[in-house]
C-alpha cells in the first residue's frame, strides 16, 4: 500500500493524491494548480503519471482546486469511474463545463486583443474544451453519505459529510491486503461547523492514517456571528460614498452564503433595498442545485425550505446570465453590489469587473475567502498599489476590505476540535492543503494531542508506505 502526493503538498491548490493498493491505482482529487500563470499551465497540462493507467477516481467536493483538471485527465486517457456524493456530482458537472467555457472565452479574448495590438505570438489555447467536460461528466457515479461500498476487492469506501460546501465529503478507505487492514481517512476540505446552511463536519472514526487539510492551520477566523455585522457596515459605508461593492466569490458555497446573508440584512432593515447582481451563470445553476439537495442542509435551513421560504431569495437580486448583460453592468453609475466568480480572481467575469472598477476610490472590493499566493486575488488581498489584469497594470484606488468569517475552511482551533472529537489510533497524521507555515503551525498542537502519532508534512511527489 503506497500513497503519493501529487498536489496540495505544502501549498493549497492542485489537490491530487495517488493510492496504490490491492493491485489498483486510485486517484483521489484532480484539481487545478493555481499560482504563477506559466507554472500553473505547465503543471496542469502535464500529469506526473499516465492517466490511462489510473483505474478509479474519487472526488471529495466540487471546488476547482480539487476537481478542475478532471476533463484534462479524461482527455489524456482516463476511462474509469469517478465516485463522489450526489450533490458533488451535480455541482462538479456544472463547474467543469463552466470552467471549460471560461477558458475558451478567455483565450478568445486574449487572441482578439493580441491580434488588435499586432502581437506575433502563438494563439492561447484552453486546457480543455466543453466537449471534454461533457465526456468527463459521463464517468461520474454518485454515492450517498455514510453508505459503505466496495470500490474493488479489498477496498471499501465510505463518504462522510465534511461540512465545507454542498456535497463535500471526507473519504474513508478500509484497505485489506496481505493480511493487513488499514483505515485511511482523507479529510478533504473541512467546514467550520455552525454554518448558516450546512451540517457540521463528521468526526473521524478509528482513523489509523489521517490526511488532514491545514489551510488555516496557524490562524483563527473572525467569529462567524460578526460576519453579517461587518458585511452590513462595509456595504453601507460604500453606499455613503456613492460607490459599488465588488465581491469575488466562489460560485459554489460562498455565493449562496452571501445571498443568504444579504437576504437577512435586508429583511432586518440593516441594508436598504440596493440592487444586487450575481454575475455568474454557474452561480445561478449552482443555487438551483442547492435547492435540490436538502439532505445536506442543517435543520434550520431544512425547515425554511419545508415552509416554502427560499433562503436564497432576495427581492432586489438579479442573476446575470449572458455576457451582454454582464457588460451592461459596467455602464451603471448607481450604487450596487456585484458578486462574481472566481474567488481567487484567476478567471471569469470578476476580472472584467475589477478592471472597470478597481481604479475608482468610491468603490469597495470585498474579499471574503482564501486566495493562494501569486493569484490576482492575493495581490488585491495584500493591498498592492497596482495589479495586473489581462496583462495590463491597473492602479488600485478602490477600498479593499476583507471578511474571513465567511471562510468555508475550519481554522486552527476548529481543526483541532474536530480531531479531538475523533477516534484513533492515529498512527500517522499527514498535513496537506496548506501553505508550509500553516501546516507547520498545526504540527505542534497535534503532537501534543497525540504524542504517539507521527505528524508529517509531505513534499510534492513524495511517496509514502502505509
């Protein structure tokens, strides 16, 4: 039994792990690496293994840093099944086709601009097309939470609720080979608990080897109950300046939570009935998927739906589907809120809105989630005086605000709290999906909590015996 860390090792993006056991090669996660453009394209185009030799794939949740390279995997020869939760399948199919569409659109935009400028450069090409995404969708097979199933002879898998986004899962492997039984638990991305929409993460049971995310392993979030208060204050301050609020947000999870919060703030009279635009066809479709999966909701949200109250409704909300409608938002001079993907500002319509609004001191760019190093989102988060958007330097004159209480990731104390609720023996705890300083910060309390455990942080492409 061997495990190789082909992504999210000492970084937060490009999640990808290869398990070799019981004569099977099992890939779990196949995400986009996001960072410096050339490095990202090179790493995403070239797999460190032969895709056609992978037998089976599992996916913890639909976010692009975990799922985004699946169509490329299929394009390069992977023909096996892709197992995930029901809601994850529905979201991932939407997200991957949207990702392909964004790549095709962005490449077309860049090629038109280069031609107009007379640049003699090779044409930009997408990593994969919508046809590749549609082919990949045919290989998804969905599984309910807490229903163990035999992946192959000697390999049983159970998906448990991770509380991160709709359908997010912890993946529990029970491996039996050569008289040995090993329980390997992969946390996936873990939610904070006490979420306004989703259930709490499931504690791990009898974990012998635990692969634990560490995105915020050395940090504490703002209290969740202060998130709406700060959101209302930031929006009202922007309205007083006559500006717009631009919010980069992941289409799945963060956008729905923001709509839920804006709905509550408006109903409570904290916010006026200001126009709100969700400029993302994916967000629109993803919000409909949310309504189709009440089994993922906590009791309060489930009861809201039972009584026909839509927690994702807002009377001043407009969903923007077409690119023509999106472009018309740039002609508006009145105050409004624009929520658009992607959260790290690396693709999609948000880059156009930032290019058109980041130079106006009346406006606010509100960052509500994690941004990996070397992304446009991180440059804005760090309040750099200029940022590069579509190859052009833009002066940052808009107000930059951050609210990390909306984070869908557990922080240091929440991660430790979940491990404390869980059962071992925890022979080995492996920290992934975190910048090196965040993973390192989590090793100390984990070693104190479980002195018998080997706590390790793998390097990229490290291979480990189980």
